[in-house]
């Protein structure tokens, strides 16, 4: 993408991740959880797909798309903690994903 300094690329990516978490926190209660999750996956797929499928893209445009991808992807991290507790009963969560049948 034309970035030769690893520190600059780290700052861009980590800055995008930070902004994404702030953005996700802001919109967390503004739209439904399902719409948030689906739109997050869809937009992330379109962005990373465009990078993969359009090889001759300008490097500045690639960097911009990748930064937006980082923002969108990290905004979905906001759902990692509250969403499972809202979806699954305490009995299911207490099993830790193990099969509760005893043989």
C-alpha cells in the first residue's frame, strides 16, 4: 500500500482500531444488535473484498479503504461482551461451550 515505515502503518491501523471502538461504543444502543452485527460484517467484507479484487488501485486509496476497514471491524468488537449475555441463558453460558451430557 505504499507505506514503508512499519511504525507509521502500525499507528494508522491502531488509530483506526481505536476510532472504531469509540464509534462502536457510540452507536451501540442507537441501532439494533442484529443490524449492527450484520452491517459490520457486510461493510467489512465489501471493503476487504475491494482490496482483494481490484489490484491496480492507487496506494492512497488502498490505505484509506484499509483504514476504514479497521474502523468498521473494530467497531464490532463492542458487541463481544454484551451480545452473548443477551443471547444465551445463564445455564448455557455456565457450561463454557462444553457438552453438558455426562456419559
